[in-house]
């Protein structure tokens, strides 16, 4: 779990993903956890990674806190709805929906050759308010339900539609996901689920290290070099999870 945490956190936080698209399949198919157990472990692991990366990104001045505050106001209620859904639905459907969502994320990454575009230090707040709030509200439900981060949907939106530089879009989404993940963990614990620390703790150590590496790569390495390989990996993971659920 420790080396997996290092690798997954580096990749996820470099691209601004929540990490659930990578952690959930690992915990379901490699560690053989139940979907509800894997969900809570995934969100706990992500919380530590997002905390570490946010600290680094904030020191570098990359986080747009006005965007974080605006989107958190609609994201936090959505997370609570997602957590409640995860308690009400058959755990088998968590695996099926996860596979389908990963397929969609891979498809979104393949759309257009200009996924990563130049941007500025400031986002178009009117666009963030009008459309970003809707995206966040819907995506945050998936955070509570599947452990999938809102960054999977918001990073391209903030970059391509709101004009925010790619590294700032990623850093801002990671800070937002930190708040949403912490809320999801708190809600799940209050509703009676418990964390499997024998699985989570080694992964957290790896994630704390990987988060710093991912944050530093974000500041130095062109993201487009990793796009094709990353999409192929997502397609493989989605195929495996979906057919395992059927």
C-alpha cells in the first residue's frame, strides 16, 4: 500500500484528480474490500494527500481561494447527499457506477487536442458562479457516493472555460477537494462506518510523499506529455472494474 500510495498520489495530484478513480479499483480488486469499506478508505487516503498538496500549492501561491470558497458552498451539501446515497444503494452498484464514471472521465480527457491551454492567474468568476457551481454540485455527489473527486470535472472547466492557468486550476481543485473529502469522511464516521486503518495507514504514508512529488511536478513538467498514457490507463481500469461488477 505504501508504494501504491506514492504512485497514485503523484499521478492523481499532478492531474488534479481526486484519486478515487485509481484508489477504488485497487481497494476493490487487489485488497478485496467491500465497496462500502473501499469507499471510506479511499476518501480518508485522499484527504491526507490533498492536505499535503494544498499546503505546498498554497505556499507557492497557486490556489485561487475565492474560487474555492464559492464552489465549496455548493459542494459541501452535494457531498452529504452522495454519502447518504452510498448507504441506501446496493454496494454492487457502487462498483458498476464507478466503472462507468471512469469510462466517462477517460472520454472527457480524449476530447479535443487543446485540453490543456494557457490561462491567467485569475479565473472568470462570473463563469465560475454560473456554470462552475452546477458542475460542482453534481460532481460532489459523486465524491460522497463513489469517492471520485470534483477535480476530475472542474480542472478542464476552470482551465478552458474560465481562463485559469492549468497549474492554478489543478491547485485550486485540490484545495476544494480537501474540504469536500473531509466533510465526506466526517459524515461517514457519524453514520457508523469505520476506517480500516491496517489498509489505510500505509497508503497514507505513501500518499503524503506522493502528494509533494505530484505538486512539484505540476510546477515543472508539461502535462500534455502524460495525457495519452493516462487515458489508456483509465480505460483499462474502467474496463476491469465494470466487468468485475457485472
